[in-house]
């Protein structure tokens, strides 16, 4: 390097050193000012957040948002206000320009000297003179003032000191606030504390309450305080819905019975959406409280599985529960349901049976159906919401009906001979099926003899006609009635059994007891003779009535039905009705005659002539008169046939009726004769027995003598 060049650099150096000193002082003051501003910003944010958090009890999410916002704002403010200048490159030319603005009189020499610090030439001498002069006149202390940094430092000291003093005076509050800045959920200590009743704290620390959508909701807060003077006069409740709906209400005060506590409530008519609540009263703050409106659990399907009693022999059925109202007594019913939501439990009132829950399915096993029951099921889902109203289910048992049974004798009417053969009629029925039917008999209240009539094989009805032969003195080999004699009384009954095994004893029903009196053949014939005589007297009255009705037909024969159709119809109708009634009476007489024939046959009376006469000469003709002749006559009268023809047919009927009456009189005479003969025979037999007995007694006396 040339001497001139070296001299130039050396001559300008004092001036550059002064510029460097100004640059260093500027950067130092900017750094001090930036630090002080940061302290001021942090302290101001600390106090602001403290005031907001204490006043509004900010939730954790909002505190986090405010911290982030405050940090970003502080960083942005520091950067744009001082950070850019502190960290920007400051060239000598820029410092020279800045000094020129501070000292206008030095502007030209300063800028020229700095810009020509590395120049060579004739003007070097002049530049050196200027540089020496400027280096001596520059004072960095006068150019860079410390007044503004001192203000920021003072503010920083005051604010930071206030924080330190507050921390010393209120260490508990400071510690609590620092924990809350660290996003802890510790509440502020207040003179009044608000407690939300029924709310649950979630994992993120927020109090929430689930309620059924559309259901009324009562918000209840409990204010706790130490002194009566601290009791809040009112509690304000603010809410904001998910649909941006907002509102405010004053909660109703309910003074508590516990000292230091007061309840405040607010009723919401219907919770139709999710919303948040904030409450404040006195110095207490509470919120946000989340209310979640969720749908209630409902039964989408409910079936009843019915296990019938074993005696019914019916397979298990599964049908819709709504269709089940009654089941046979002794059945076991299990309810199988599917719900719209997962369940935690099912409450049943009254508490009967057992309940099992598996996610959305439920199983309710009811006790054996012996008495009517009605239950109400309340479903509680995993969110704690219950179904409303409860689902009702009622069930009543159908008790097993005992069998019904009737026992009748077909051919006898209260009296029998020792040789009789009884034809019986048994009709039995049961709602679920019979297992067996038995017949029982005893003589004079003695030992009862039973025999099975039939195995019903679970049929719901049974009709049988067993025969009982008294002459054999046994019921088909299953029990001896002993030797029967006149005067004995036989008691007959039938019993039907069903398969019901719910009770300790089987279900059975016994028919009414039939009592039969044992008589001799002579006594039976006397009774039959009396019945036949009564039958003849009754039929004679029917015959007399028929003769009168024939006279009416004869009168009509002399006076035809006439041209008046209505009058003719009335006249013929009256006559036809009279003959129709006579036909019914005649058929009744024929039935009575048949009954006499059957009774004689059933009792094994050895009188074939009597049976033949009653059957062929009385019962048969009466049946022909009542079922053929008289109905034919009625048909002709109804059709208004020629009166003369009707009169002729009526005459035929009367002739047949008279012939039957004559036969009845003959039978009466025959019966009287037979009874007399039987009386003589019986008397002779009695005399012979007494003579034989007397002879045996005399012989015994002679032997003893």
C-alpha cells in the first residue's frame, strides 16, 4: 500500500471509532429498553390475567387461549417496537446519517468524511482536517439519550416490584394463580362458593350433566359461605346454546336448613339442545357447566319366551310381549328386549325376578306365574338417562280348571234288582286333557270299589258307556259288591283326573253320587205297573183332547175354510198347532213306554211277554202315531186341504190311539194277574222255608234230648 493510502485510513480512524461508540451505545440502550418492555408486558399480562381469572373463574381452555394470545401479542409488540432495530445491521453510513439528523451542522463534513475514508487524491488533506475536527466534537453521550430507557426501566421495576410484593404478601393466592396459569383446575378461594348439584366432572375438568332431550330440567346450585353477611342476595345464571341462543335468568332462592348454605334453583321447561351455563353470585363464580341433551333409551323390540308347565306338554314359545296377557298357571316367562342405546342397568318395580343387561340387550326372568303381576321397567343407559315413562308389562295366570264329569244311568230309574245290568253314561272334559276316568261303587256306605273306565290319553273330552252287571256281584273282576238283597242301597260315582301337577294332589272331579235302591222283581214289577197305569191315564187325557180337536175339524168340514185368506190361515193355524202339541205328547208317551221296556230288560226280569206287549203293542204304535200319523195330519191342515180329508185322517188317528189304550188296559190286567201269581208263589216259598226251618229246629231238639 502507498503511504498516501495508509495515511488516509489512519487519518479517518478516530472518526470511525467515534461512530462505533455511538453504534454500541444505541444497541445497549435498545437492549435495555427491550428487556424493560418485556418485563412491563409480562407484568401487565400477569395482572390482567389475574384480574380476569379471579373475576370470571376462567376455564382451562380459555386460560390457555389467553396465555397464547398474550404471549403472541407480547412477542409481536417487542419485535415491531424494538426488536427489529436491535437486531438490524447498522452500517457506518447509517450511523453517520443518524448523527447528521441529530447534529445538522455536522451533516456535510460527517457524511463526506465517512464516505471518503478510503479515498486517495488531492483532497486527502482537507478530509483529514475535517475528520480530526469531527472526532474531537463527537460525544456519544450527548447523541444517544438515556431518558426513554430510564422510563421503561422504571416502569419495569414498578410493575415487577408490584408482582414481587403481591407474591410476598399473598403467597397462597400467587401460588394458586401460578397453578391456574399452568392449567390446573384449582378454584379461587372466595367468601362464597357455588356448588353445582348433580353435575359430574369430566376428564378435562369440566362439570357436565346429561339430561333427557325434551325433558324438563331443574338446575340446582348450593351457595356455601362462612358468615351470614356473605350470603349472596341473588345468583345470576347465564347460558349459551349450541345454536348460539343466549339468555340470563335470576335463580330462585330456597333457603337451606343447614347453616351457611342456601340453595338456588332454576327450572328449564325443556332441554332441546346442548348448552353451557355460567353462574355468579356475590364474589363466587362457577362455569362453564355443560348440559348435554341426549335421547332417552327406548325398547325397539320386546319378546316373551314362555316355558309352559311340564304337564301341558307344549314346546317353548317366543312371541311379541304385547300379545301376552295371560299364560297358564305355572308357566315361566322371560322377557327378551333390544334397546336403542347401550344400557347399564334396568330397574323393575316391584323388584321381582332377575335382570341381565348386555350392551343393548336385556333379559328379565320373571318368577313362576302363580299370581297376577304388573311390572314397570325403567331403562338406564350408559349416560345415566332413564326412560320415561317406564315400560309396563302385565301378566295374569290362567288357573288350571278342574275336570268336569257327569254320571247317568241309561235304563233304570232309581231302583234295581239284584240281577240288573246297569248301562251308565259318563261324560268328562278338561281344558288341557284328561289322564284317566274311574268308576266307584259301594253298598250301604261300605267299602268302596273302584275300577278304571278308560285311559283318556290327554284328550280334552271323554264319553263312555260302561256296563255294570250286579248279578255277578263284581265290577268286571275289580272288586266284589257282595251279595245284594232287597233294601240295599248302591252308591255310584265317577271321577275324572287331569295331568296338572302344580299342587301336591292331582286335580280331579267326582260326579254327583247316584243312589240306587235294590228291590225284588215283584217290587220292581209293582212299580212298573204303577208307572204303566199313570202312563195310560195321561195318554187317555191326550186321547180326549184329540177327540175334541177332531170335532173342530168336523165343524170346519161343514163350513169350508172360506174365501178370506187371512181368516182361513188363522183357523187352520190354530187347529194345526193343537194337533202338533198332541203329537209331542204322544211322542213323550212313546218315550216313557220305551223307558219301561229298557228298565225291565236292564233288571233282567224274566217276563218276556210283558216286554213284548209294552214294546210291540204300546211303544211301537205310539211312536207311529206321534211321528207319522199326526205330522201328516198337521201338514194337511196347514196346507188347508179338504176339510173332509182332514176329518177322515183324524178319525184314523183316534182309532189307533183307542187301540193303544185298550192294549194298555190289557197290560194292566196282565200285570195285576202276574203280581197276584207272584205273590202266591212268594208266599208258598216263604211257607216252605218256615216249615223247613221248623223241622230242622224240631230235629235238633230231639237230638239234644
